[in-house]
C-alpha cells in the first residue's frame, strides 16, 4: 500500500526529485526511522548537512533558545546573533568580513558578484571571466550553474552566464592556460563533492594562488560541502597552506537550518557598498543564533580529532572489502568516496532494504558524508551491510 504522504507529494509537489518509497518520520543520533518504524543508518546526513545527527540535546537547546528571541527583522536593522556569528567566523578563519545568504548556491552567486564588482572597479573592462574545473559542482542557479560543468544539469537551461572558462582539475598546466588578465576569479572546491570526492592537491591550490596573484584575480574556495569540519579540519583548505580571497559556506553551518555565508578579506569587502547585494531572509537572528552554537561545537579540537579518527577508520574498513566492483577509496575525514566499476544506483537502492541510507556522487561513486558524530561501531555496521550488498551486485 502506498503511503498517503507519498500520494500527497506525487499530486502536489513539482516532480524534480526521485525519492525512495518510504516516509522518514524521526531520527536519533545516526539513525533515521520511517513511518513504519524501520531504522536506517544514515550515511548521507541530509547531503552533508546534519553534522550533529538527529535529536542532539545541545542543538535542540540552541534552537529552543533562539526561538524565544527574534525570528526575523530583515537586514534593514542590526541584530546581536548575526553580528556575533560573523565575528566568530572571522575569528576561526582567514576572513575579515562575512556576508550571509540562505544557501550554498546563493553564497556562490554572491561570490560571483563580489568578484565581478572588484574587477569592475579596475581598469580592464574585459576582466569578467571565471575559471572553474572539471567535475565541479557550485550550485543550480544560473551563475553557479555556469560553473557546474555537467551537461545533464546545464543543457536545458542555456544560455547560461557568459565568461565561464573550464579547465582540468588538478592540472597546473591547464590552469596556467586558462587563467589570464581577463580572469576576475577562480572557483574551486578544495575537495570536490558532487563530482566524485576528488581532493585538490596542495600543489594545485598553491599554483592557483600564484596565478591569481600574477593576474590580479580572486581565488574563491567553495567549502559549501567540504568545510565546517567535514574533512577533519575546520576548513578543508588549511592543510594546503593556501589562503583564498573568498570562501563560501553553507550545508552544516546551522545544523540543518538554511544558511550560507561568504567569507572575504577586507580587500574584497571594501569594494562592496550598500545596494550592491542583499537578501531579505539571510542571516536572520534565529538561524544565526543556532549557527553560532554549531560553529563553536564543531570547531573544538577534540571534535575535529574525532572526525579525523573515524574518517581514517572508515577508509581503512572500506579498503578491506573484498569486491571486484571496487576501484578506489578516497577522501578526507568523513567525506569519503567509494568508486565502483558499475552505476551506484542499484547499490544505493539495495541499501534501503538493508537499512542504509547512501548517496551517489556522479554515476560510479558512493559518497559517505554522515553526521560528524559517527562512531567506529557505525562504520562496522556499514561495512557488514555494504559487503553483502556488493556481493549481491557482483
């Protein structure tokens, strides 16, 4: 019997999502439960969003506390939680200033505008190009979509934003050819998510920094998915020793509430004036109050050490699976990709029967981005069930 909720969704919601045939109802820790009571060990975390899992007492308390204050005032007025969160993000990063958004794609759209504005204040009218890389994913709105080089996502929505220049990821020679005096910005994910969990090499990021400095372009790190503790460091780029001009954040920033952020240097922010960009809902006192708690929690050294330890254990255990379907295991922290020789769709779908929630990253990669509270015992359960699933697919 089809759930009445599924029938209601099929009747009234635009059918742009492909969902499995169950309705999630509640969660606790690493586990979600559907309306029949079936449990699913969650290795998706709302696509790298629910960093603290489900029913976390601290997060619940932060939400309850924030809900007793102002929910929304718009950005016409000062509010305390927004200012305090901005100060905290600057304290924890390279940034001098923050612009809040409602999502990751909005953060990237804003970063595009910031880069174009900095260039417009210069003397080269042709300095509008934005270099991006193969396998990238920067969002689905028209500017960010132009920087997401996947035909399936782009084809029906042409023409996209002009000036997007594509180069090969992790290829220094390709970057040298693509980045010119007409480049206003270079966008890159320090660890690519949707494209298949590909970490950028420190040498590649250092080359991008050098080329941006040489040509007067801004270096933009998209850490919407790989940032905020996901890789075992607070920011994915710090292990490279390379500092960007702009960094975009979103997914886990408020523990599941919608928020994004553009972090910038003062040199960039000084070009942005009243009226250059704005948002009605962004950075409202409710969501920024919750986000402050999340940032403080995730940035604790012991929390990040736990992510690194569990992430290494996950990679080790995945590498132990004896399956001819496995081609590679890669990633950092709790952002790990398992590349297979087959389309991962039937593997993900079989996971539902075995009480696992998994998600793909491209056609052939399973992406493991669980709540950052995952323990080794959860990894062991995953490996046991996944080994069975892969044997069934062989």
